[in-house]
């Protein structure tokens, strides 16, 4: 299990653990990023935000936030 | 006049689903823009006539969910409670059904007649997504309509279907599966999980997916350039440079026409009123006060219109969301995320639209922080002051001196931002989480409506606040009766003399500068025209006047004190229009006053530092 920022472009991962306050958890949730959801890393430049594919949309997620989300590769 | 409506309908949906396009197509020019009572959330409503029915359509905020955390939720609640709508239409992006249905489930829990309008089915089909509309309607127990928001001719059919739908259907959420979900009211991870599981089950029945995603190739290609690790930022800088170049180049001829119109109007009005035998004071009020003040501000209309047109193009195509991604790594250090960069960039044109653009930011703290630093951004109205002074005092280094002021503007904004970040530290959420919508062609209709909204608001401002202040300043410059307009003996002159000593430590303590800075509160370019008026030069923009002013200003300033003065003009209190818009956007007199106090304080300290520091190292 690793944090999201450690995965590479085009990896598909399953979310296992999210460290967030209630508010940010909800913002992630409404975007479709919740415990058990499966997402794809679209772009990870190793600095700056990541781009994720969640369901059918692309979402930019800050690197600091990505470091608080743990996932396993599928 | 309160109007009678047969129906009130709300329009809701995720951001980027075509909600505004549908709203524009449905209501056209009948829209009214305001704020929800007591909130900073924008409220748009419009009236639709269909056969003999009059429908009020209210555009609810674009939102991903209804949660206890967002002000959007209370807006939706207020709307349902106070306006008692007959129905709410949720517009759904067929390309993104799963996430859109999350909001649908929450809306069903509100127990109000819900109608789903599935948009962009054609694009979804291209992506290999097929949706069984009838089955979706049956499973959720609400009417589901197809719509192509960009095709105007489909709108009447859609309207008819909407009215038929809520006349025949009952309140949604009657199906067993949905009721089960509704029974559980928990707002936690489990809640989110359950709803998505429900949606997944639903999708198995109504959605067919064929995985040939050919249509996304174009998007990926564009993204590989504009979001490239190395080229992303240069590309963005070029885009912004082009926007500003185009704004100034395209607006220049229109601006000259407007100037010509007002100067002709002034001449015509003088002749007309003199012919009628109207007394001179009224003619002076009308030409020098009202036409001078209001006209002087309305000349910015073309720049604002064109700037917003181009920004809307960038916004509507989906590029602005990418800018947020590109700029995030820098803005993060300020406690802002990349999206806040856009209002600040707009501020270089004019602080007013910049501050209005903070509406796109998600949290109140983030908006507030951006609003607090926006006035330090050197708007185009400050440029005439720089140009006048560098021409006189720094003839050899004009470009360099002006560039130094722009650099100082950005530096001060960043430093002040860092200070406020420390103060707000707890409340700030700089989390970056934004959707990158697919690239789309903007609609002409949408763009024109954007411009109309912005220039409409600007004209209204010119006709109210600026008109009022123009009259006040004219009175101050004309009274007591018998003094020459704008002379040392007028009230304006007295004010100038009263405050001039405050500026002695900064190197400029003449009363004319006191007056110029006071009047500059109306609009910063008024600083220039004030020197003109006070010295009997009527048209400062004309080349010949510069000679007269050059002699006069060299009596008041040394190059060092002139630079300190320019720094003061750059940083001190924003113009009344900006103050008014800060008050409106923060819904608070306190914050508006704070901005004035803060900017004057920073300006004073900086100018003092430059003048006294310069003297210490032997500059003059």
C-alpha cells in the first residue's frame, strides 16, 4: 500500500485509506474518491498536482492531498 | 413590480454539465443577476413564456453534492422553502453519469418533484456510452428527458416535455430501492459508499459501455501540450500576453470613439445650455462634473468588454481549469490554489472584474485572501499616472521605471498574501481538487451573455456610485461660492492643504498633490486629470499640455519624491468602484474599510522607505 503520489501515470489503483478532515473527505467523496473506489493515475510529473481519472472525468488533485490517500495497485 | 408566475422551476447540476448553456437557451436576455439574500452566491433567474404559461426559472449554484459544508446547500434549501418551486430540473452530463447521479440521489431525499435532463447524449455515444433513458426513469421514479442544450430548436420541445412531466408525475423517490437509500441519513464515508454502490447497481441496468474512446484523443493531445511539464507555463504566459495585447489593441479605436463622443457631448451641452440661458454653475456641473467624471470612467467600457470576452473563451473551452493545474505549485506557497491566479491576472486590467472573478473560488477564506491582495495589483487606470511622471522625471528610463512598478505591485501582493496566510492559517484550505472538463467549443450566445453581464454591471456602477462621487468632487472644487474651480481657496483646496503635511516625510507636501490623491480615490487616473484641472489644463491627454504640467510638476517633485509618489499611487486605497465591489462581494463594510486602511498603510510605509532610504544613500 502506497500513497497516490508514488504511483505512475496509467496505474489503476484501489483506494484503501484516506487521511482527511470531514470536509475534505466529503469533497473527495462527491467527486467519486472514497474508500474502495477504483481510479486511474493519468499524469504524475513527480512535482505539482496529479491528474486522476475518476469514473468518466479527469480531476486535478494537489500533491499534498495525494500524499494523504493510500491505495493498492490493481 | 412583482410578476405572477404560473410555475417556479429550479435548475441544478454539477459544474461543467452545460447548465449555463441550457439556462441561457431557455431564458435568453430575460435573465437577472443578483446575489442570494445575505450570501455571496450568485443568483440568476429568468422568465420563460410557453404558450399561455409564465415560468420563472432559477439557476441554482453548480455543485457536486448537497452537504452541510457548503453555502450552496443552504441556497438550495432556502429556494425550496421560500419560493416553493413546482419542480427542480437536474441537468446531467451523459458522459459522466455516475458522479452526476450522486447529486440526483441527494435531490431525491429533498422530496421535491425532480426532473432529470440528460445532456450531451450524442457525445456520450461517441465515447461508447449508451444510456437507456426509459429504464433510468423507471428505476428512479422520476421523469427523465433528453436535451441538447446547445441546439436552440430543441428548446420548445424540451419545455413542453418539462411541463407535461410535472403535471402528470408524482413526487419522485417512490421506488422501493430509492426509499431504502433515503431512510439512511448519515453524512460519512459509509453514506458516500452506499450511494455509489446503489448507483453502480443502477448503471448495470441502464448503461451499456463499449470501450472505444476515440473521441478523447484530441483532448489528450491538447493536454499533452498545455499541461506539459516544461511547456505548460510558457504556453500560458503567451496566452495571457495575447489576451492583453488583443484587449488593448482592439479596444483602442472604440475607446477613442467614446472619448470623442463625450468631448462632443460636453461642447454640445455647453452651447445648448448657454443658449437656453442656464446659469454657468449648472453647465460646469454637467460638463466638468458629470461628463468629466462618468465619461472618464465609461471610456474603459471597451477594454472591460473585450477582456471579459477573451477570458470567457478561455473559461468556456475548459482551458482555465488547466491553468489552475499549471499554476498550483506556485500559488500553493501563498496558501491559495492555482485557480486564484485568474482573478489576480484579471486585476492587471481592472481590479473590479478581478474581484468579481473570485466567485469562482471555492472557500470563503480563499476568496477573502484573494480579495485582500487584489488591490495591490497595478490596474490599467494607474498606468496614465506612471506615464505622465516617467515622461517628466525619468525620460531616459521610462520602460524600466514602469516595469519596476509592476514588479513591485506583484511583490507587495505576494508579501501581503503571505502575512495574511499566517493570520488565517487555520481557516485556509488550499486543497487542490478540481475537475478538468473535456474541451468544448464555447457558444456565441453564452459569450455574448457573459459580456453583457459584465458591462451591464459596469454601466450601472458608472451611473450610480461614480456619478454621485463626480458630483461631490465637483461641489468640493466649486464651493464656497465665488472661488475659481479647483483653486486653493475651494473646499477641495482646503482638503489638499489639510492633508498635504501628512506627506512631508514622503517628499511631497504640496496641496495640489493632496487634492490629486483625494480625487484619485474616485478612479486612479483622476490623479492625472486633477493636476490638469488645478493647473488650468483642460485636456491632459493632448501632447501640448504635457509641457505646461512638466514645468509645474518639477516645482513640486524631485525624481526621488516622484518615484515615492508613484509607489504611493500604485499601492494606496483602491478606487471607489473597487471598494464598492469588495463590499458587495464580502457582504461586509468591515472588510471594505479594512482594505482601505491596509492599502493606505502599506503604501505609506513603502513610499516612506523609498524616499527616506533614497535620501540616506544620497539620491535626490
